[in-house]
C-alpha cells in the first residue's frame, strides 16, 4: 500500500535555520532583450530536493505564486515549472536576499527562483508553493504563446 507523502509548510525562518545559506552573482537574461547582473542569497534548490525528495517518477518542480499582481494591481496567479535536473543544478537558487538584504516585493519577496541557465521568464518571483510532478505542469508563458523550449 502506498502512503501519501506529507506536504511540509516551510517559512523563511525554516529555510534559514534548516539549510546552508548560499551566495552567488548571477546574470539573468530576459526574452525581451535585456540582462542584469546581481548578487543573490538563499538556499540551493538541490538542498531542498535532498531534504524533501520527490516521489519516484517525479520529473518536474512546479512553482506557483498566489500573491503576484498584474499591471493593474489585481491578484494574478503565476506559475512556471522546471525539470528536476535544472532544479538540482548547483546554481539554481531559491533566493531570499538580493544585494545583501531581504528580498523586496520588486525583486520577488518572499522567495524567488534564480536559475541562470533559463531565460528570465522562468525565474518566478513571489513563490508561495512548490510541488513535484511526474508530468510537465502548465506554464504561464507557454499558455501566452511562448515556446516551452524558449526557456
């Protein structure tokens, strides 16, 4: 008989106390043609995967923001996914800090994905949920005309 895995709820304080803090300088590249270099601090996604491993057969990490806002300031759920191989990359970070300070709303508070090997549209801000999936989950930008292979 299979047992359902517990769904942990982790706060930023939990992340800070349970995982080693990492720092990196990263260049993010946007599909719109701009790029930016910044200092980020946080937890390696690989460390989270090791502490909370996905079920057998899972291949994707789905990330959702239930607090993101659209251009008019209305709630607009935002969601992207990355394959678990990308999540395990040593430069894939769940960022809690930007330039030595806690993330601001503009930079993705409370938690932001930094995956420099992906285009900026995959570097989701304001993450509130992470779920492991066997099949590729829906993607916000793919549903709006961007190829899933662009990122």
